[in-house]
C-alpha cells in the first residue's frame, strides 16, 4: 500500500490518500501540476521547495504495510 502525504506550511504533514499502486497516486498529483523534484526529494508544483514562490504544498508517496 502507498500513502500520499501532503506537506504544507511549516512542514505540517497530512495523510491524504491511500492506494495499492504508486502509479495511481502519481497520476492523481500530476493532474494537479505536481512533478518529482530530485533536488527536494518530493513532488512539487514549481521550481522552489516549500512556500517560496509556489503553492506552499508539496507531496510525498510512502510505502506502508497493510494489516
């Protein structure tokens, strides 16, 4: 299972979605204009990480265990 984590202002992290495939979560956030940033190690929607110049929201996709 994969967990989509939204990272907001002040590094506040919130669980947003869960999926059995990472690809479906990637497609969901790519539709919103987010892309993977190797520099920031997260999905961002501008050329800067965090709130400097962008929406102030970034995303991570984490692999989690299923019970």
